C-alpha cells in the first residue's frame, strides 16, 4: 500500500432540525456542532458530514478512514427494549438506526471509531450494553443533571489508549443526564468518575474504538489529545495494512 498523501477522511454524524426563521423556515436542515468539524480539521483530518439516510454499504463505509459519532438527544428506548420515561429527551429513531448501522459497518470493515457523549451511548447499546436513563435518580452521587456543561474529574486506566493521551487523571467537560450502566460485547471501561459512573470505553480487539461521555471538541488541548487517539488508530491501521501488503 502506498504511503498516505491525503488527509484522513473522517465521517462526522449529524442530526436534523427544523429551521425556525428566514426564507427556509419550516424546512429541515442538517445540523452538527461546528466544534466537531473544527477539532478534526485542527487534527489534520478532512471531516465528511453524514446525515441520516439510507444505510451505507460496507464498501462505501470502507472509503472513510475514521468515524466520529457525535452528541445529541437521548436514544430511543424502544431500540433497546425499554419504555419511555418522563425525563427522556425527544428521541430521533431515524438517526439512532443510521448511526448504529454505521458503527456496525465500521466494526466489520475495520474503520476506527470515536464516540462522543450520545455517540458513546450508541456504541454501548450497539454492543449489547445498557444505560442509566436519568443520573440524578439512578446515581445521585454523580454531579451532572444534563442542564449545563460541567467540569468533572475522571480516573483513567493506565493500560489504555486514552491514558497515553491524557494520563491517568483528567478534567473534562461533560453534559449529559444519561450514562453507561453496563458494557457488553468487545468493550471495556477505561475511565470512571469518582461516583463510579463509567465515562469512557475502548474495544478490546479490531480497529480502534473509543467512546467518551464528555465533549473533547470543546476541551482545548486535552480534547485535541482525544481526537489524536482516533488519528493514531488510523495511522496504525494504515501501517498494518502496508505491512500485510509486503508479505
């Protein structure tokens, strides 16, 4: 395989929202927080915005070098066999299904994945895990209510890719009212808050998968280090593929 001469192409998931003003008021718009796009550009990647649509084939997904599953509203509880709660945000089943299919395709074809906040929850549920549905009730010791971004401390497993980027203790910016209850499949927890809530996961095998229950896109240098974990996984995948091609 020839050495890469272009920037990595990173798919960035987006939602939709009804426009409220202007000539296109009432029409649906594709929406993604610009912080994600900026963070990837600053990391040296080329972001490609992906809005809910018909499923991508494995061949199409393999044209990307990486995938970022972004933040957003709560997952539809029906997708993991639970009933709606009064504390749930309005779900977006179309986006849930699209992003879950993207994640599973990425795992099949070996495209590295970074899940952020809601994106982490997509990964956990796709792998068969479960969520705390409302932390103020499920885990009152956790300081978040989902009402505003909050600085929290997290301990990080020294034997993780995340620790190579951030060390074994980091302050991060979180904004969520749901979180990981249990992980399953190929995932392991690599970071926790002192309350016991899991704040990050990594995949044990395959191409790199990391999910964080915070927002590195707004965390400056420490956030940039999280995106660098994704870029490192892409470089490792390229190196491995090149080595196999020479054998």
